[in-house]
C-alpha cells in the first residue's frame, strides 16, 4: 500500500497504515520519502527550482526546464528580443 500525503499529515497516514497492516498478510513497512510529491526532486531542490521558475506544473508532477534550448523559453520572448536588439546595436 502506498500513500502520498502532505508533510503535516504524515503521522495520521502512518497510523492508518499501521491499522491497515492487520488486514493484509506479510510484512508491512512505512517509508517517508525525501522526494517532493511525484517529482524526482528533493524538497530543498524543488523549492530552489520553483523559485527560479524552472519548474512547470504538469498535473500531478512537474516539467523541468533545462538550461539548453532557445533563450526565450528561459527568460521570456520580450527579454530575449530586447537582448537580441542590444547585441545587434553593438
């Protein structure tokens, strides 16, 4: 059984799993993940990339914008056009 829950509800979820293990045969474990939701990022990395604007919400997970690709994808079309105009002026 797997449960994803908010940070403040971990104790409630652990108790629910402890009670549910009596209904299922075999060994049951409770593991608290260091990842943020269904993403491959840790909580500190997630907050860092979210503040930088490199994560795009995609339903239950996120898309990560790498530093490769067109410049307008990272800084916006207006800023990229302004930067290109400055390069042409020099």
